[in-house]
């Protein structure tokens, strides 16, 4: 038997590696009125790579934009990162990042890196202090790319996990994952609820999407509970292998595919998406009056009308192999619809972005108004594909959503090559 004798220099190396992986940082809030940003950044710099960072319970005051580069590490976020409620400060482009290309969106908190896990233990996350922003924009114009920040942005992440995470009062989108792959979100809570008496019963919280996926692959969205005034989930361009399961959408506009085709020189590809075990439910109208859609698909027209972030059109691409199953709808306005005229005008060229292989399985529940996007005809299902390319295959299996009392269930179907599964009791309007 040969006994291995390690050189002293290598033993020192092994000891140093063990010390790196054993790094452990713990911090507590400094207190009311004190700025925690520096100590937060210092803890992540020390332990965010090959270490563990623990935030004890409480409120951490964050006063400037912040990036965490996490590598082979874990973060226990038991308290809230509270971003200062200063609308004009965050609208200044110098005070945010622009790492999300789509519509030139701003971010105040960006996480990048690989092989990490953030666990907020259902007691922590982000306090976005969005009320000041919502009330401000109640009397000021707003537009995509105007600087309202995304609450949490994952950018260029590989193999990341965000778990048991809460975002309260996001001023804009709550989450975005961009240019990333192999990311899991599990146990996510988002609540954008107005408390300004001036706007009771109004949707004063537009654009508070639960999450937008963009240029990302293999993204899992498990166990989400979202109260918002816009898209609960939004699947944007070049999102592939997306799996969402057990998602509750309370108010807002439901789950969106798009918008797509906004950039004339770019192609939007969305493939292999599974959405399952979904609940879209209408809530107290004094809290949120909207419950617009179940699931909807939208693209811009084939004509360029202005330039992004607020204008655009003419983009190409396709949406293929989408399964949406086990859906419960509670008094939703438009359960299922597809239109390709977003941002368009009369006389525009039809979109060349094609939707195909869409499957809708085991849908139940109720619809309130069922109004078509492009007409006054009422329909529970409204699929209006581009005359230029049509839709290549749309199928239904056990679709049992009922319309308003006294109205027979109807569906609109335009330019679909291969429609199957809608039988008996449905009246088609072409």
C-alpha cells in the first residue's frame, strides 16, 4: 500500500477552500431611519460566493440600486428589503439599471450569478413601497420604459432558486427573469393593493405584473399567489421550456403570452410551455375591480407604428407547443382569447407571428361578459388569428366554462387550421 503524502502547499490550498465554503455572514437591521444598504452589500460581497448570508427578521432600508452576484451560495432573507418611497429618485435613469432589454425597463435590484438559493422563509422579501408611485401616477402620464423599477430582476442567472419569497407593494413589475436558464421560483407571494382612499374601487396599480419571463429557458414557477392590477404571469419573447404550476391570480388581467412581435428586427420564439392548476378569481372590487382574462395571447400587427418601448410592431416569430390545463375561472371577463392587433391601427398589415399547437384541457368556471377584443359579439372563447399566417392547431378537451346567465356559450374562431374538441352546446361565430 502506498501512502499519499500531500505537499504542504496543497494542504494549505485545501484548508483555504474549506474556509471559503464555510463563510457565514449574519446581519440585523440597523433600525428606523438608518440606511442598511452598505451593510447589505458588504455581507453579500463577503459571503455571496461560496458562503451563506442570513438576514435576521426586520426591515432593511435600501436607499440606492443594488446588485447581488451570487455563486454557489445561499441567502436566508428573513426580513424585508424596503426600498425608499421616493418616486422622482427612482424615475431618474441614473439611479436604476437597464438590464431588461424589452421595453427598456428599469430595475433597482438585480441578482446575477449561478448555483444559488434565496430562501425568504415566507417572512421576508421586498417591500416596494409602491403606494406613493401608484398615487403619483394617478395624476401623471405613464408609459413603458419611463423608469418605474422592477422590484426583483434575475439577469443572466444559471441554476438559481428563489423560494418562499414575498413582494409587497411593487411600484411596477414584481419579478422579471431575463437572459437566464434553469431557474426555479417556488412559493412566491405578490400583493399590489391600493390603500389610498382617493382610488378605492379603481385600478390604480397597473403594470404590477407578478412576473415577466424574457429570453430565458427552463424556468419553473411553482406555488404562486398574486394580487395585482395587470398580468399575473407574462410570458414574453424567447421564453422556452416554461412550467407554471399551482398559480392563484387574484384580480388583474390573468396570464399573458406577450406581447410579442414588438421589435421589427427581432424574432420572438415561445415554445414548450406548460401551465397547470390555475385559479383566476375576482376579488372585492374596492380592492381591485379588474379580473380581465383567464389566459390570453397577443402580438403586435405586421406594421411598424412608432418605436419601442411604447410603439413598435412588425416583429416575427412563433408560439408553439403550449398546454394549459386544470384551470378554474371565477367570474372572469374573457376566459380565453387570442388577438394579433396589439398596438395596431386600421389598415395595418397582418402579423406574421404564428401561434400553433395550443391545447386547453380541463377548464371550468364562470365568465361575466365574454366580449370579443375586436367586436361587440360576446363569446367565452375568442381566437382571432392573423389572416397572414393563421394558427396551426388549437385543441380543447373538457372545456366547461359557462357564460353570463341566460346567454348560450359561444366561441369566435378566425383563421385556425386544425380546430378540435369543442362539441355540443357551443355556438360558433366566425
